[in-house]
C-alpha cells in the first residue's frame, strides 16, 4: 500500500520554529519513525509553502497512491483552491478506482452546500455598483469580480458590508427582472446533482423542514446521513425551532411600511410595539451578556399584545398592501399570538441583549420529537460522530436530546484516546476549604500554579464577569505576558500563541475547538465546573422531573461532564504534549459533592493536592529551554 503525505506552509520548520510550542522533533525524524513503525507501507512525502505546488501534487499523484494524508497548515482555513482540488481532482480519481473495481457504476460527485447569504444576487450587485464612486477603484474591482464569481467565499477582497449588500436576499421579489437568468437559481438546480452533499447543521435542518412542508428540497434525497460534531445538533435544532420577534425587526418593518407610503400605519404599529416592550422590560444588574427571563402574561402585557396584534392585523388586511409586506406582517402577528395564547407547546421568554434591545422568543419544547420526525424517521441509516457524545462513558443523555431513545438498541463505538494521560498529565485538585472559595482565594491559587509551571497557562472561566475580576487581582503578580480573550477574541488568542510562555484568561468559545499544541498550554486551569447556566428552557426541563435531585442527575451533571471534557481537551493535543490540569472548584475536590462526577468525565490520570507535585511534574516533563 502506498501513502502520500502532503504538508503545507511552515511544516518544514518543525523542530526549529518555536520548539516550546511545536516540539523539538523535526518532521524528517517523525517521518523516519513512521516508516519504521509501518514498514509494510510505502510512504512518500511532499511539503511546500506554496498553495499551487500542493494542488499540483494532488493532481499528479492522483490514484497512483492508495491514499493521501493532507495537512494544509494555514491553508486549511483559507484555501478555496485546495478545497476545489479535492472536490475536482481527488474525488474523480477515487471514482475511477471504484469504477474499475466494479464497486460503483457511476462516478462520485460532491458539492459543498451553503446558505443564501454566501452567494451573489446579480440584481443587488448592479444596484450596489451604481452606488460606488468612480474614485474607489479597489472596491469597484472587487465588485466586478463578483460578476464572474457566484460564491463569495472566492472573493476574499470583498468587504463584509459589500457582502451584505449584494448577497441573495431571504425573500426574492417575484418581479425580479433577472429572474430568468438568475445565476443563483441555476446553481441550486446544478447543486442537486452531486452524490455527496456537504452542509452544516442549520442547512440540514432547513432541508428537513422543507421536506416536511412539501416545499422545494434544499438537498437531494440521500441514502445515508453522516453528522459530524453531532453534540451540537440539539442546540442547532433549538435555534431552528425557535420563533422570535425583536425590536430591530419591528423597527425594520415600520421603516418598510413608511417607505411604501404607509406612514400612519407605521407610526401606530411602532407605538403599539413600544408599549409592549415597556410591558416586558426588566431591570438588569450586570450587562455582560444577553439576559433571558420567562414570559408571564400579566394584564398589562395582555393588553399590549392585543393592541399590537390588532395593528398588525389591520395593516395586513389592506388590499393595497404589497405581498412582501403582508407576509412580514402575518409572521409578526403569528409570533405574538403565541404569547397572547400562551401556547403549551412553546417555552416563552423575553431576551434582552447588552444594548437593552428586547426579543420575544418562543422555543419549542419538543426538540427531540422534532429531530426524530425530521431526520431519523426517514428510514435511511445515520452515523453520528463527535468527541463528546458520551457523558462519563454513557450515551443515554445524548440519545435523549437527539430523539434517539426510541430506536434502541443503537450501535455505539468509542475510540480510545491515543494520548498517554497516565504519564503526560497531572490532575491538581486543591485541598477542600470549609468555606466556599471567593475570587481573592481563586486568584491566589492561580498565581501559585502559574509560578509552579513557569507560565504557559490557559485559565478557563464560565463567566466573563468573574474572569475580569480575577484577572484584575492577579495583575503584576508574575513576569509572564498576560492576555484576556473576550468574545471574538481571535487576535488575542493568536498573540497568546506567539508569546511562548504567556497566560491567557478566557471563557465562552475557548472551551472547545481551539488548538494549543506543544508547550503552549502546559497548565490548564478550570476555575469552576462548567454547569449549564439556568435559562427559561432549562427551567421548563426542570419542571418535568419529580424533584430537583432527579433533574440534576439526569440533565445538569451530564451536560457539565461533556463541557468539562471539552475544556480538558485543550490540555493535550499531540502525543508529545504534557500538561497540569487544575480544577479549582471546591465541589470537584476530594470529598466534594461532584468529585466523582468530575473524575468520571476525564481520562484516568494521576491526581494530587500538593503544589510541590505540580512543580516536580513540570521539572520532569519539560526540556531545559522551557524554563528560559
């Protein structure tokens, strides 16, 4: 068997470039080890810092080899050309082999399916081009490229604002002059032909909704469904099956009415909805995040809802009202009726963002049943994959969330980790205090650990507010560069990676999906066990259990375990990594209420309560240059 390895930019510098991060082993040494370990395989190697050369290699080797292992480096995230090379070169070659063997009877084809906002609307493009002054040559050139390229992912120079102005709208006007020659509609027709359809969770669920409503399909009919990162599917479904009406949407609707010369109707509707907003407002003490509060129907809210619905109904009944406005008015009316009638199949709540903008949300309380009818009752096989489908080795909780419990027995497969946690990881659980740890004590413990590990630390929080307070208490208490990642903190995270021995305070999305290989994170601190934050949906779920204990055991602890394992996964990213993981929540300590639950979520590794053991572990595991 012949295998071709293709590496992208900077992989040739392994062992030389930032050894504290990427290790001291060169790829040549690693390749020699691979060839020794798998002597029965013929392994060829190619590396280039140039995208075109990598594409040439893919095209040249084709299926002269039995398989290609591609590590595109930075091009993994940026290269459309490589994606196209795989779709247009590799898959056809694979088809040829399978055809020769008689395994398939027709070539394999594939397409990446995306939402409307990723494609160019020619009518909106013409309008946008007419608005750009002739002096803005660069912007005009980017828009001209859009005349030839439909997929805006192939237009890296196009600004985010221009993308929003020229993308395909959610509802196309029926009288569009370019309807017959619409490139997007032609793309939709052509994209239904390939055998393999690749899309995200939202697109899959949108297609399922279309099938149930006998609307035009978004994906072609399939014989098998593969869902990667399946642990995120329930949240995607929750969003999909939640109807909402925000202040901004209502303001936009009033603006459209005014532009269509219905100023009086717009003013009355704006006044009625503003009264509803005032009826639903509540006080806020900390504006670090969006706040959700359960909706209760009071006399004031009932009257405000009725008045607002009456205004929407009156406007929608006008015979001279354009169809697109009648549709918008009808959608808003139907959502508000859910609140006025307190529909029992809905979880009703009010969401207020950091700017004080209010949104009325009606979430479905039947997400598992909806997933079952949308995806699993089709009769086609489905494969669900993820690193966190199981909680403490048990799939029951995930099966319940996904609506799969009715299909038992299901086939399960759990792959063992390739990492040697017993030798490469040390779990630090500080001695339990009689009193609950406050932020000052937490900061002191973090400082001790950072000094013991000589920096190289990631500190994960479940609250941005606590993160800010604790970081302020550690300022100036160590010599290492310190960073704080808020929402959309990609640039800060990159700065931390480049620092070598820095400290990163983080929350939110940093719990999963971000790689910190090598010595970049040799100390992972988890400030608090990541229990789910109570919200109206979880409050509804709690009421479905006879008591609080049963709810915690069935819902809360499994969610915490899965999130904890995701966070733990930031520690060890390669077989050469070593790391101290510190969980500073006293509830996880020896004798703590959730000690056993926390340990059950993690790989087996040695545990200590002594800071001296942490220091000894780091001295034994790290090279001399780590401490420079």
